C-alpha cells in the first residue's frame, strides 16, 4: 500500500472555532501546487480520507480536483489533530481494496502517524500543504519506507 500523508494548507484565524477555520488564499495556492505536482507524477488514489475539520476537507477537495479523477473524500475522526495514531493505522488496515491512499490531516497526528508507519520513535512535523509518501510493503502493521515528499512552496518532489 502507498500512503500519502498531506497536511492541510494555511488556515485563517477568523472562524468562531478551530474546527471551522478555512484555508487562506495562500493555503489554497500551496495546496493547488502540491495537487498539480501529484498530477504531473500521475499519482492516483483509491481512497482519500480527511479529518472532519474544514481546512483539511478543503485541502482534500483541492488535491482531488487537481488529480482530475473522481474520488470521494471520506471523513474520519481518527485524523483529528490530537488523535492517537493507532486509530488511523487501524483505518488503513480496513482499506483492503486500496493500493494508494491519501490521508489529509493536521499536526501532531501526521508526524505521530508517520513515526508509527515507519517504525521509528519520532518523525519531524509536516509543513502546511506538504505531501509525504510512505510505502507499506506488508500492510500498516509492519514498518514502511519513506519514498518522497513534495515541498508546498516549490511543488518539487524530493526523493527520500
């Protein structure tokens, strides 16, 4: 399974609650840049799962639109910022049909999840709008391998 972790884009501070914060123009532009970079590399997702927070859902929708393929964005509470990575790992295990999955969420869940999937103690936080690809050869229960990341400011892929 190929898992792409994507952190939401920059969000404004003008919403009545954290859950309702929407992407800024910069957040949308950075996310479109990452989505176009994924499309140039012909990345396809069998499943896209997002945190329920507005900025993550908007990020997921922008990435899906950039890829030009109709994939329904599924919402999961296992991707909220303070969630434990075990819930997301279990969710990945349930996606038996999917060969390529995008998880769109926040920090600190994404760096915790990356560490869990890689079998390491810690992973650095993802930048806003950054995409990070992890290859899981034997499913989410066995340590995976970092493949690449896409920088949100340049849209360039860096092999890891």
